[in-house]
C-alpha cells in the first residue's frame, strides 16, 4: 500500500538509456561482403515495409498490461475462493500468513534487480487467500437480512464500489480532469507512505486491543479515516495510470508488463479493502 515502488522503479529507469530503458548494445560493424547474399529486391522490401511496432520490438503495450492484469486477477480470484472456504480454525492462519507473505514478497518484488514472474504469481496467490479470508469474515459479521438480495451483501457492494471508483478515476484521468504532475505524484507518494505506516500500527492496535476497526472504531474519527484512505487509494490509481502510460511511451521492455500489472492489482485490492472497512463501520451503527 505504500507509494508504489514498482512504478517508482519504472519512472527512474525511464529517464535513462535507449527508449528510456538501457542503451541498446552496439552491434559490430559488418562489411558489405556480408550482405552480398541479400538481393536488391529484399533490400527494397525491407526499406518499404512498415516500421516495427512495440510488439515486434519487444516493448510493453497497453494490451500487455491489460492481459497480465487480467491473468493476475484470475489467479487472485481462484485463491480468494480457497481462502473464503477455509475452516474457521484456519482463518487466522490464512489472514496472518497472507499479510506476512504479501508484505515480504511485495518488498522483494519491488526492489529485486530482475523481474521475477514466479514471485509476482506467488504474490497473487497469497493475496488471493488473504482477500478471501477477510471477505468471508466480513460476510459472516454482516450477513444478509431476510428479504435482502445477494447484491445487498457487504462483499458484493464492496466489489461494485471498487469497480465504480476504478472506472471513475480512469475516465477522470483520460479526460484530463485529474492531471498527474510531478508535484501531484510527490504529494500522493508521501501521503501513501505515511498512511502505510499508520495502517500497520492501526492493525496491531486493532488486533492486540480487540478493536474490530482499529483507531476511531465506528465513530466520526473512524469514518474520517476510511474516507481519507479511499480517497488516497483513488488518487494512487491515477498515479498508476500515469506510470503505465510513461512506461509505454518510454518503450519499456515487454517483461515490465508483469510488474505494471502487479502494481495496479495491489492498488485495487487496497481500495477494495478500504471500501469493505467503510461499509463495515456503516453497518455497525
């Protein structure tokens, strides 16, 4: 949930080297005799042919990021189902284990010099189990009342809220209503880092002190914290969108599509959890 080091890393690398991502190695000069086997017609065809696109040159595209994001979400949903159906006596293991594994893997993925797809996939597995367990806990704590439809459940409403915020921020970003400047990026980055530290201490406070929603509970302070967190996660989505556009424009290598997708999924899950918490506070009153 901290300022997304995945995107920070890409932004830094996009400022140096060929196409923003490392200079292409110089090719040794070749004598004219080495090209004798290529006919004049072949040379003309090469000259007149269309220039290579991002796919042909191995550069990341928006389609790459979309496909990788969908793949990670598919894995997350499968293991969320597993987490949802864990026996009650295993739920605490799934919850604490999911937090620990995602925290460790998140740091390794963000700061590892090379991109490890297996680690990104493993992160999606652990995050899925954690999301499934916490969603089931909220579902049991706030069950449907008689006569209510399935969409009135706390989990479906949190999902719909997440999708609505995602769609709204995407439209706002694409239409220029929300513009991600360097100052905007810095402010959001530091705010998210600060909130991440607060969230860690708030989790310990809630767990050790047996306070379900942590600091503020279901009072006005608690609602203010939840609304602030949802707003911050929404702004982080705009930063994520901008970082993806930067990576595509800079010609990032195609392997970065996994890293970009991972970062976007992390923000979306954070947003979902904050909306789930807000709905829980509302239903407790």
